[in-house]
């Protein structure tokens, strides 16, 4: 079963140790150097949780070989990672530029197409994102259809198309039951439709999914607290808000949870 960090719907990358060395007969071969820098970047990001160091090496790889689609895509993913960690360091235009570069080099790069759609949603361009995602949901060769369906559902949420959002998000969960972000977004759709019981159930499924990061979905704790308050279930709502605040007080969700919790006490 594929497992990934849920706060960020990123394309799956295999971890590999560096396959080359700057010394030796290939030292002056830019494409070989680019491959080495790319492998180092992946290792720093995925093994060592060092996105800053990873970005430095990924940019080197992309500069050394402008025909390396994987390196350009990795740069786009890293810029997205910075957006999720610190809004002050978010560089969405750069992320978009490198995602488009990856697709220019490799037009059938499905993961880069999905990544570009995610960037467009973050840039408040959900219609453009949907146009990229619809064909991806129908592409039998795309190995992570839950990503395409989940992001399409997200785009529909941003467009206010709630029923299509519900359909897309249910398809994403059917494709991958451990996709807790899909359940979280489904909870948002049901909440906006006023279907509080279904919303609470979806938020709960997101939080109880046995996959790394799912119990740390702060927005899901906040969402379930909201619907429980609307259902006059204050004790359980308060417990959810406390869990939300415990995760972080600095995030937008954490601040909302703190404010709501203070009003209950």
C-alpha cells in the first residue's frame, strides 16, 4: 500500500543513493553530473528531511541539463514543499515554471502534469487545474489515480462545484483507501453541503487512517470540531480543538482552533 505525507499531494519518488561521482572519466559530462546532483537532492529531501539542501542540488541538476525532466520536476516539488512549511518562503511562480519546463521536455510526464495542477490550485486557478486533471483521471497508465481524482475534487471545491467534488473525492478514496487527504476534503465538501453526519464521518476516517501523517491532519481536527459544534456536541468538539492546538498554534488552522477553544472555556 502506498503511503505518503497527506499535507501536500506530491508525486511519488523512489529513493536512491547517488549513482555517480564527480571524479573520474565522466567528471566533465554535464548530463552525468546532473544525474549525480539529482540523486543527492532526492536523498537530502526524502531521507534527511533537508529541503533547502535538496533544492540547491536540484537546481544544479536542472542547470547542468535542461533536458532532464525529472530534475525540473523535483525542483517544482521542492518549491511546493517550502510553501507547505513556511508561507514566507513560498515561490509558486518558480514552482510553476519548473513544472512546465518538465512537461516541455517530456510531454507525457504524468506526475509533472499532476504537480502543475496542484500549483495552479494554490495560485487560485482551479479551472486551469481541472482542465489538466480531467484527462489524467481517464489515463489508465497513470499509476496514482487517487492523486488525480483527489486534486480534481479539490479544484471543484475551489470552484464551488460541491456535487462533482464529492464524486471525484469518493473516486479518489476508492482508488486508495489510505488516502486520508481525500477523506478530509470529502468532509469539507459534505460540510459545505450541510450534511454534517457524513462530514463528521469523513473527517473521522481521515484521522483514523493508518498511514503516516494522517493523525496529524490539523485541518481535519478543526473540521470535525466545527461540525461537532454545529451538532451541539461540545465536549467532543472541545477535545478535537485541543488536539488541533497541540499540533501547532502557529498555523492558520491552529490559530482558528485556539480562538474557538478560548470561546468555549
